[in-house]
């Protein structure tokens, strides 16, 4: 069974989803999907260990040789992203029950878990596969499931934001498909490894450049790269809270992975000026994302929306490291990918707990809430510190590597912008912390009957446990950085050495 | 020879019917044009199957004939049903 | 209706490019079911429609479309000529499919052997996409659980006494179903397969609903049935893969299914096509039923 | 013998094409929906039959012939039904035939 880990990784949730539909009882479906996601997590960890032991794994689906059949190709980068995605999937699902039973009507709850598993399977499939068309297929699965998940939010506006995302996502997916089609036209193959070998021969042609452009824009749409990010805040704000946790931790990460894969593995743009131009575009967009999105985040009153803008900013950091086009820059990106998943996951789970109590997460409602929910808000503070990049948290680690990478190339202004971004983060995190810890509790002016909901003290244990798992991971990996650093370093070296 | 002439005629006919489909004026005119095109496509596929010597085209023609009927009827029913519920709406 | 015409015409276009299977799919999906579903959507949301308020958006969209078009044209400028034998697409992977597939898979329709065996995993993915779409529609539209037995739409259907149509469709439906089965199991030899068969099946059921009402249709296939079977189709497909896993081969390796490799391929393809057919048919019907229920809900609100 | 058969089939095909063409000209030229459906519905069945019979003649015995017969049957069943349904639906929806006399008087 060990040799089949690459495929098990994806098909466990993929086949788990229809099985989950057959159960049709909310609690059963919940337990079952937790089982599935934990199995997936175990598989992905085993897979990572296997990759560490024996290098890149290649798995031929249907027993057909690589360019003819579909190949799963797991190397350090995939395995790393797979662990992040499946871990967040499992953790989110554990926390999901209370929020879901409150936010979604009962007959639809099993459907929620089904969509969740499908989304998980789609994201894992995108990451694991070594075949360009297969990427598109799984992109479709994950996107469709995501639209469903977002639209399940109990706000009417969830439908609208899901629709917005649907349009954008469909355009993105179509662009990616056109890009893949053009590549196939020029090389006659769909296998990524094979593509990488055959593309340099035709790299000068317009068709390849056009396909590069299409894929870049398509992925950037999915990624919410700065000027194309407009769908993200709405989607994150109105989606069910748990879905926001999951999406913030995984969906954009997988898109970043795709960008890395296509940019460094598939396309080798030979003309140095062109390459320089592309990198400059990345760096500029990254900086703009960090500054503008953080700035916008400060003015948000809805905390979910605030964190969503902060996510756009964090994507900016990743793109920055990416545009530096060096091993250490890429390493910083990969590290931030991992770290951001930890901290945003934690912060959004904390918000879930709050929303479970209050029903909404407006800044004004938080006043004094920390005294009632100390554990939740302690977690929020640590997560926020991590987001800012205070030493001893993971946020510091990735920013440190980013700064080092920038210093390596003597791009001092990047360091300045990173610091400015952190300062802005201090402001928006502080607003929440101040409200929750230091402002006096607001008198609840709504009907007396509702007061009981807020007087109950702490969030449910099922939310606190995954919350603190993530938060402690924030601290643990901030102190003991060996695991993510070594893996991201190997991955980055593989991309540069192997390419 | 006759096959080629038939194909060309059918293509012309489809083009002409498209004019009616776009021109309308009522929804029924459009459906009529759609139905017309549907049957012509069935014929054209059958004829082309012979022209290219690929008789498995006939399977497609058969599917077409079925699907065309179903879709015309379906569209018709929906027009009727929405119209009726709209009338109820007013009354 | 124009959509349906578009489907028909583009199908004959594919036909002339010699892509029979694509034409088949387009015939079934583009011309038949998608306009039906679109109309069902219109019927359920039509009364809420508003004129778009922002005049800027179409301009931006137009600009985007133009840019994309220019990019596409640039990209295709130095693409190999259509049908050129030395185009890279015809050099690398494709020749092997053409040369080896009759021996390795042993079925005449090469498209099926690529879809259902070489790239069977992609097809599994596509089936899951359809399944996901079904789940999406279900979770968005299907609100009601109670009051199953009231079918207002049936009243509306019953008002028009389309006697001739009823009789003709009564006569037609069984042959359509049989034809669906033929397409389902004939995919190895001619154009066709699970996707198309599923759509034909669904179309037959939809035709039935349109004339005899939801109540009678539910006696044959009700919501729960369709839900369960749409999942079972995916599971059936996946189970082939699991069987090969359990026998120590790679996922979806059909060779474990029989001694003789081509027989094994045959069995594998038959089973997965069945899975595809079941899922596609069930999801289509599911979506249709959901729309119908939604229309009913709208009518109910109106009556209040 | 073969020559005769192919000549007959050619004649059938050409006659079918002519009918199809005349039908569509009617659909374009005729003044209102009911006359148009008349043009389309009447020619369609015969035209399709003629073309399909023309094809049958060159097909020879075999499964192809069977399929052609099936298509023919299907067309014979469905196209009059569809025309009927269309006409009925249009009538029920309140669409009235144009009164030609009236219109001509209006024009003058």
C-alpha cells in the first residue's frame, strides 16, 4: 500500500465525498468527513516522509507510462503543500460542527460536508498531479465546490459574492485551459515534466508566450494577486466562517503553488530581459499588494473583511519572495505559505468562535469580549503577533527569510516596504486587541432575551482545541524552525537545480 | 454529385433559417426556425456520413433527431408554463 | 432557443472536423439539455430580473474581451497550420495512441480508449465535476422537505391537454431509453459512451415530466433515488480503481480485472462508462427536479 | 441496375433538396407565423423522407439501412408532432393569424 500513497492522498477525499452523501445525517457526515480528512492527513505526512527518504516519487495512473497516461509526481514542493492543505482540512473540520449547525439549515448540512470533501480533494488533486490537463480538471472540482461552500453562508450577500467569485473563477479557469491548450499545440504533450523538457525547443514562439500569459493571468485571478483580488474580501466575508478558515489556509496556497510550478518548472524563459521584466512585475505587484491591502484593512469595521484584506497583503509577501527569483527568495515564499496557513487559520477560527457567540464580527461588538472569552482572544493575540511578525512566532521567521533574500540582492527598498507592511499590520491587529481587551463591555441594548447568548462564557471545546493546535504550532514553528525551513529549502533548491 | 448538391442546399437552408431565428418576431417563430434547423442538421449529418464514407455518423444523426424533438417540445412547454404562471400572477 | 441552434450548428462544425465524439456530446448536451436547464432557470428567476444599472461594466468587459482576443490571435499566428502532419501535437503522444491502442485496448473507437483508459483518471475527475455541480445546485435550491405531495406545477402541466403530444411521447420514451442503453454500451465501437447516454436518459425523463407531471415521475425516480445514485455512479467508477489498488496494481489499472489484457480493458471501460452514465443521468435529473421545485416555490409564494 | 438505383437515389435527393429549399423560402417570406409553420411543416416531412430514401437506396442492405429507417420513422413521428404542438401553443397563447385582406387595405 505504501507505493500507492500519492493516489490515496487524493482519492480518499474524492471517493469519501459521494460516500458522505449517502450517509445523509449531519452528525454522521461530520464524523465520517473527519475520519476521511484525518486519513488524508496521515497519508500526506507519510508521503512527505517518503519523499524525504527517496526523493521524487512518480506514480503512473492506470499503469500507463508517463506521457501517455496521467502521472502523479510528488516532490518536495508538492508534498509540503499537500501536508499544509490536508492538515488545515482536518483541523477545520474538527472545528466545523458547531458553526455549521448554527449557520446552515439542517437538511443542507450533509451537503456542506460533501462539498467540503470535494473541495479538499480538488485542491489536493491540483497539487499532486503531474499532468497539465489534470490540473484543470481538479481546478474545476475545487472551484465548483468552493462556490457552493461560499454560497451556503447565511447572509444573502453570500450568494452574490459567490456569484462574483464564480465569474472571476471561471474566467481564470478558462484562461488556464487556453494556456494549456496552446502548450499542447506546441509540444504535443500534457505531462508537466515532459512539457518542461520539450518547451525550451519552441520557447521563442508567440504561442508559448501567449500561453504563459494566459496561465499567469488565470492563476493570478485564482490567487487574488493584487489588482485581481477584488473578489476575495467579499467571498471571505460572507462565506460561512468555517469555510473562510479553510479557504484562507488552502485555496490561495494551492494557487501560489501552481504559479511556482508553472513559472519555475514549466516555462524557462530564456531571454534575460523578459525574465527581468516579469520579476519586476511580480515585485511591484507584491509591494502594492502589501501596502494597499494592509492600508485598506485598517479601515474595515468587519473583522472578517479586515483579515481578508490582510490575506491579500500576505499573498503580496509571497509574490515578493517569488519575484526575487533566487533560492532564498523562493524559500521565503514557501515558508510564508506554510506560516500564513498557520496564522490565518488560527485567526479565522478565533473569529468563528466569536461569530458563534455574537452572530457577527463587527469591531464595535467586540468591546470587552476578551474577559468573557479569554482563551479565544489570547489565541487571537498570539495569531495577530504572528501576523505582524514578532520574533518567536512563525510570522517572524518567514519575514526574516524574505528580508535576508532581499538583502542578498541588495534590494533595500523591499526591506523598507516589508517593515512598513508590518507596521500597518500592527495597527489593524491592535484595533481588535484594544477593543476586545481594554474597552469596557458594551451594554447590550437588544432584547433582553438575547443577552443569555453572550453571557455564556467560552467558545465550545471543539473549536478551542483546533484553535490552540494552530496557535501553538505558530509558536512552536517560530522557535523550532528546522522542519519548515529545511523542507522549503530543499524544495526551492530542487526548483532551481532541477530546472 | 447529388450528395454534394444536397449538402450545399441544406447548408443554405440552415443559413436562411437562421435569419428567421434571429428576426423573430414571436418566440414561436424562433422555435419554428430552431426545429427546422434541427431536422436539417439531422439530414446533413446523414448525408455527410455518406459523403465521407463514415456510416457511424448515423448514430449521431439519430441522437440529434431525438434530442431535437425533446428540446423543441421542452422549450415549448416552458414557454407555455411561464406564460401561464405569469397570467396567474396578474389575475 | 438560439443556444440550442448554436449547439446544433457547432455540432455539425465538429462533424466536419471529423470529431464524431465531440459532435455527439455537443448534440446531446449543447443542443438538448443545456437550453432546457437554462429555460428552467429563467422560468424560476425570470420575474426578479432587473435592468443592469452600471453602464460602465459592459465597456470594461468589452475591453477585456478585445485584449483576450488579440492575445489569442497573436498566440495562434505562428501555430502550425490546421491539419499539418508535422505539427507537434501530432508528433509526440498522439501517434502512439493511434498505433498502439488497437493492440493495447482492443477497441476500435480510439477516443474512448484515450478517455476511458489512458486518461481514465481525468474522466473520473470530470464525473466528479458533474457530481459537484449537482451538489451545488442541490444545496442552493432545494429548500423544502415538507409538503412533498403538493405539486402545483402538475396542475399547470395538466391544464394544457396536449393529447397528441402525450401519446407521441408515450410511444417515444421507451425507444429513447433503449437507444440510451445502446449508446451507453456501444461506446467502444462507435461514438458514444456514458456521458451521452446519461444525457439521453435524462432527456427522456425530462420529457416525461413535461407531459405527465412531477408526481408520476417521482413514482419512478424521486429525489432521494437520484441523489443516492448520483453518488453511486461516482463510487462505481472509483471502485474499479480501488479494485486495482487492492490487487497491487496502480489506481485504475484495468489489467487486474481479467487474464487477457484486452478483455480486462473491455471490462474496465464498460464498468466505468456505466458509472459515468449513472452519475450524469442522475445529476441532470437532479438539477431539473431542483429547478422544478424552485419554480413551485415561486408559484406558492405568488398564491399567498 | 446499379446505375438505375443511383439515378433514382439522385433524383430523390435532388427532389428533397428542392422541397427543403422551397420550405425555408416560405419560412422567410411568408407574412405570419401560421403560414410559416405551414411552409415548414408540410415540406419538411416529405423532404426528409425523400432524402433519407435517397440515402437508403445507396446504402445497401445492412445495419446502416436499419439506422436510416429508424431515423426516418423518428422524423415521421416527431416532426408533425412538433409542428402541431407549436401551432397549438401559439394559438393558445393568443397569437392571431394576420388578416391579409386587412393588411393590404391598410397598405393601400
